[in-house]
C-alpha cells in the first residue's frame, strides 16, 4: 500500500517526508483516510510533538507554507510572541528570573543555550493547528490528531538517533522532575535506544486540542496554569499575552533560480530572505561539478557573502516584523546585490566574523496536488513542562540568534523573528519540490544546498538529501565527509585551499548539526518521490 524505501516513487496517492517514522506514518494514515495534505500536515505536526520531543512541542511555534491546488500559496505564521512586559515590569521584579545557560554538545561542536521559564515565549502550535485545519483541511481536527493521541498514550520505542539527540541536550531534558521522568531511566541516566516513551498527559492535551480547539491553551485552564507557573517560578508570560495570540497569514516570499520559482518564508523570518539572496548571488553562474574545488569554493563564498550582507542590511539585528521587512528590502537593493555578485566573481576573501535551534520539518503532497511544508521548533525547550499537560515549553527568549541585542531586550508583545524557512520550488519543467529543514542557523544553508543539488546539479530527492553539506559562518568552514569521494574531491590534505574562507574542519561523519531536510517532489508527469534526512532520523512514505 505504501513504499518506505529512501527516495520512494509513485504515480498515485500522496507523499510524505519528515523527521520520524511515526510522524510520517501519522500523516500517511490521514491521507489514506481521505484527508488532504493539510489534514496530513496537522497529523504529522501533532505526531512530531510526541515522537520528536526535543525538536517539536505544542509549547513551541512554527510555520506552514501551503499551496492549495488551483489557489494562491499562503504562509501560516504560528511562531511565538514576545511577552508584553519585561523582567522589570513583573509583579515581583526582585524575585530571581528562571533563566540559566546550558551547553549542547554535538560532538565536534558545542553551542550555548539558555533555558528556564523566563526563556519561554507565547506558544503558537495549538493555534496554528486549529487555523490550518479549519481553513484548509477536509477532516475534523480531532480525526487528524487521533494518530498522535494514540502514539502518546501507547508509547513508542526510542531509536538510536532519538537517544543521541537527547544526549546532545541532556542538561535541558534532565532539568526538572517532570522531564527527568520522561527522558531518564529510573536509576539515573538518559533512556537508551529501545526504551519505550509513554506520555499520557500529552495524549490528554492532544485529545483536548482535537475536541475543544485551541481555546484552553490561550484563554482556559491550560493558559491559567502557564500564567501561574510563570508568576510563581520566575517566568514572564501573563494572561493577556496568551489571550492576544493570533496566527498570521501572508503571501510567501518569491525568488528565482535558473528559471525556477522559489517560494519561502518572508519577514519576520530571516532564513527565507537569506536563502533567496544566496540564490540570487549564484543565479546564472556555472556551479561546477558537485564536490569539486570550484563548486565548494563558489558555494562557500556565497554563504560567507550572505552572512556579510545579513549584517550590512541590518537583518542580523532586526527583531520585529517592521525591522525585518525593511532590512530584507535593503538586502535586495540592486546596488547591494550587484556589489556582492562582483565580490563572488572575484573569488574567496577572508570574511569578518559572522553572526552567530531544535527544529524539525514535515513535507506533504497529496493526490490532488495540494502541498504543505511545515517547520516547527521548540528551541531546545526551556527545561520545564506545563504542569499537568505533558507539554515541554519553548526557550525562544533564550535563543541567542533570536535575541541579537541581548536577552530580555526584545520588542514587547510582537511576533519574534525566526530562521525557519519552509519552502516550495515550482520547477521550470512543471515539477514541484516541497522542503524545509531544522538546524538553527544551518537550516538555511542546508535548504540552499538541497535546492542547488536538485535544480542545479539535477539530483533526485534522495541523492540531494543524502549528499554531503558544508556550512560557512563566523569565519569558519564546516564540512561533512563525502566530498572526497566525488570526482576530484577533497580530503584532509586538500583543506588549505579553503583558507580564504576561514579554517576548515572535516567532520568524521554526517551529523544533525548540518540540518535535516525532508523533501517531497511531484514531477511534471505526476510521479511522486520523497526523501527524509538520515541526519535527523528522517523517514518517507509514498502512497
């Protein structure tokens, strides 16, 4: 009935790619039950909140880029809002904020995050699910959420990648008694692969969302629990923050590359504009054979120059929708773009320091031609559960890249900016790519490379998703292994030629550090393909 092999293909039904077998299975179940791509996306998002608990949560936020068959594409922004009050305006400002630094260990790189209730912004996922289902779905929301409710109640076995992801953020998933009960063994230490994770309280919360909609999360008893927890334990959210939350709808940002039309997340997201800028730099230039010195030098320089343009345009410091829109407009001013294209043609030159989350993605195309690209994030989580709900709250106010002017200096009561960039590529030949990625700042370079691999190098989805990646930022070059296996490829002894971009590190294995791109494609003849990224335990199904 369905194909599970990497790069699976079909001429009928629908296709799903996501970050976990259970996420993909939930979406496919709803497609098979008569739901459309948007019902399936709601099912997959909810399932991801169960089986990808480090990356997605009802306590986080996200975006869904929808292309309804025969209708204009639209972007649903259900990312998080900042509180209306700062730390100094709390009822008891002398009480200590619940805010602390922890370090995530990727093995070859480390990254500092900040957690605690004072890092929690207004969640958007419950409102996003209700809105997408009511406006674009075919089935009742309760039906679409049923697979996730069953998954949370019955439990699932942890895969090796799940155990590894939890180990990366062990200080977060062991930060409070509720999270320790979920993620740690009774005798201590994190759960290992094969351990069964059952979440009855989360099953009840998902069931309530299906039955009652999002109201309990923003104006009902669940909202009251969150407000009370913040008041008692050093958080910042108040009742008016939750009651005032709204999903934002807007037209996607359009870009072009080699005759293909790219649709992505625009301001207040910065990831989409930066992907569009890099594509504009590279448009019309010969990429060279994949993995060769010319190809990697050109790609690395485009990444470095995009980082510089991010700073020059003001996009790196923009914190609200108005600032993001103005900076994105500056990014595409003809003079600035032409100057950076000239710099790209001139070859590598050492850049200045660049601007330095848990995220997951789901892509769905159905038999009728509807497409949904949904990217979700909980940050890494704040280390606290919403009492009695099983919901891990986000730590977006503790994300350094989302708070460029410093922590707790964000504009009050606004939609926070994001790097997330769910994207669609309308191919010149009539095909459609639906993709996105997790990976903090690396997600934009991951999406860029998969787009170039498909549209510029002619790779099939499975080949493009599995291909090695690089990331250039902060005057450093990070490389996955595998380029050395290409024609005239590179190895450790060949890294000095990248010195113009900064010191280069060749990683020992593919790693979730380089994102997790989950991709589905509908060819011009209707043939469907899907590929989940193995770096993040990706899975795919074609019905």
